[in-house]
C-alpha cells in the first residue's frame, strides 16, 4: 500500500523515504504524519505544522499527551529504577497499580496480571480460561479486533488481510455481532438483534457445531472498535451473561479500547449492567506507556507460579504512568467530562448529518464516536472512498482522524480535550466532508 505524502512538509517527506528503506512494510500507515512533539490534544509535525488530535494515538492518551502529573510521576520513577522483572521479584509500583485496578473493577474480589499490550492481555485471558475450565474452544464475533499474535488473531475478524496466510492458534467459532445499523440475523417479533445473536448461539451453534461443554470462554468487545464502533443492542449482554453462567463458560470482555474512561465510565460494560469474569485492559490505562493485562475474579486465578509470566509486564515506569493516569481521571472529573464532551460531539455530528447525504449513521458512547459513510441511506451501501477522502483532507487541514470498519471514521480525542479544540476540529471535519462530497 502506498501512502500519499500530500500534507507533509519537506522534512516529513524525507523521513518517510527513510522509513520505507528501513522499516517493515507490514506497518499500515494512515497518512503522512511525521510527529515531532505533542502536548494535550495537539500535535506538531517535524515541519512545524500543528494538528488537532481527534485520535489520541488510537484511543491511548486518554488524559492527553504528556499530562504534567503523569510526566512528573514517570520522571520520579526514572530516577529510582527502570526494571527488575515482576515475574521474579516485588516492587511497590506494581502493587499500588493492581490495588487501584481492583478498586475500579466492576467485579468484587479480583486479582490482576500485567503484560505489555492489548494482544498480550487477550493471550493471558485465553490461557487462564483454558487453565481454569479445562476446555479449549471459544466463541468470538464477526467484525472483532483483539490483536495480532496467533491466539488473539484467531478471534480477530475485522479485516481479512489481518488473518491471511496464518493458521488459527485457538479454535474459535465466530458468530454475528448485534449491529443495530447492519443486522446480519433476522429479528423475531418482540425481540432485538441481541436476542437474535444469543438465540443463534443456543439454537444453531450449540445444536449443530459444538457442545457448550467444550467452550472455555466468550471473548467480546463491549463496543466493537476496528469493526466500526458498533454498540450492541440492549438485550445482548444480559442474555450473554446468563448463557455463560448456565453453561459454565467464562465471559471475557476486551476493554482494551473502550476502557479507562473512554465511554464516560471506567469500563464500557458498566453501561450494560453486567459483570464479566475477566477484563482485558491496555491502551488508555498507561497514557502511551506499553502496559496491558487482565483483571479476573480471584476464584479464577488458580494457576500456579510459572503458569504464565512476562519479563517486562508491569514494568515500574509503566505501572507509575498507569496509576498516575487513573488518578488524573479521578481527581479532574474526567469521566463526567468525557460523557459530556461525547454527547456534545454526537449531537454536533447528528446536525452535520442532516446537511450531508453521505453520513449514514452516527453512534457512540462518551468519546468513542463512530461515523459511517454510505452511498445511499436507503440501501446503506458502504462508501469507503469518501471516508478515506475525508480523513486525508482533514489531515491536510490540520485534523487527525483515523478509520474503523470498512467505511467508518472514529473520533477518539483525549478525554480532557477542550471545548474550543472540539469546535475547531468539528469545523475542519465538516469542511473536509463538504469538499469530499463534491
């Protein structure tokens, strides 16, 4: 794939040429952004051009780039020690973070495991589910993204290219996700798309393909990320929880993108009124430091020493960064701010939709907002071309957006972005959209 250099300055273009000559072509870049520095919700490239950040490093820097409190705590830790290996020794930074995660977890009486990334969190959850249940098969969902290592990739189904040439590392049965805008299953009278999916699992999957007694866990995103920022219908999670309980299946939620306050609550499942058995976290927890892991009910973490581990997981610098990030969210009222700003953006986009025929759907919770583009609202035929044009033109005008799903844009600015920058960003978005529709 060739990335246009349009929008980059001379230094940026030269950097891209050096990148092409030295880095793996597996990196899929969105546009010609070559970053020099960042602060809060703004980024500057190596040629000095300023950008408003509506993507936050793919929903990672939840309290903004280089939040002063996070920087202070990280610098303090750098002056103490960088590494000792949590798999072999003890240190207070990892303990303090684990205690804080236990405090904000939706389940009671939990334990925490630390890795380095989202895909490592998923791998840990899968291994724990197998270890505890003695089963080896799983249920996943079409349109999902859970990572690129072989176990997590077995679930990932948002783009065929991500799975091409690789065998499954884990046996996964994929079923439709309850998408209100694009339902894949027929919905019976008096029910919704969530009911249709659960009925399909019980009446078709468990009858014709696999016994529920062989299923270790169900891995699901509370809001599909790469799949298009799809919010499931209301019946889905309560019925999924009940199904798992009835068959002794563990409910594993992938909150890697939706957690850490992204939806205006600590966890997206907090909106659903259910409690998972295992939560996978990463991204926004660490403000860009590489940390991930799982929170699981204590009764499930029965594996012994050496059953799983990581050389760098829960590194003291990443642990301090994560703890400071959580404290900023708490102390600055950022959960409420994220909910309010998300509602403001969604309302503004709904108004923009009334003026632009190419927007088929606007959806979101908190600052996890998706915009789906179509050629025709009646047929809902996807329009990835205009989506891509909008992203490129927005970049050229100084707004950073990224895609999700086949034909959608996601808006995931830092949770504490100012209203002034939101308004400026929305203006740039509509200007790019207007030009693209011509």
